[in-house]
């Protein structure tokens, strides 16, 4: 099963509007794949959601963070990587994935997407991972169908 880090921008998009990021978050919450995160990402998420433009209450932010803490695997980040020089804050996402044994980082961040991969960790968009998950589901369904017809 794919171990996935959702960048803060994906989490914010999933929380504030309906769409593909929310669909991806729902799939992670429903255990279609493990969501890997860290206190660093959760802290940044809280700071971003508290911005006036999002109009979220303190209670809303706390509920969201608690829900993610109960659903996701929280990684204790020890690595200090210097991969993204243009925006050093992006390194925490890579550190979380690296220390958490994730296979994929999902982001909308251009600095991270430009890397495409880091030490075997693929860096991709919401659209691409949703397509990958759908492909895996179809293969699984076909396999189950074949097994049912054999019995």
C-alpha cells in the first residue's frame, strides 16, 4: 500500500473547498492509503488555516488538526535536508517523507514538483495520484473478478 505525504497546500485545498484534493484526503482517511505527516506539517497547516482569508475559527482548526492526528501516521522528523534552496520551508515535506518511509509526496508546490523525485520518493500532483489509485483499484477489481470466475 502506498505511503503518502500530503503537502500543506493539498491539505488546505482539501479542507477549504470540495474537489480533487478533498477526494484524495477522503481516500486517505478511509484507509485506501496511509497518510504520513509530521508535527511540522500540522503546525504549518494550523498557521495557514488561521489566516483571516480562510475564516476558520480556532475550534475548527483544532478539530481539523486532531482529526488528522487520529487518522495519519505522525512521523518524528530527525533529518535536516537541504534539497529545495528556493523555498527552504519545503524541505520539511521531504524530511517527513524521507523519515516516514513514504513513497509519494503529493503537492501543488512548483519547487517540489520540479524535483519529480528524491531518493526514490516520487513527487506528484493530486490528479496524478488519483489516477494511480484508480488504476490500482481497477486492477484489484479485475483480479477479484478472475478469482471469482475460477471458483
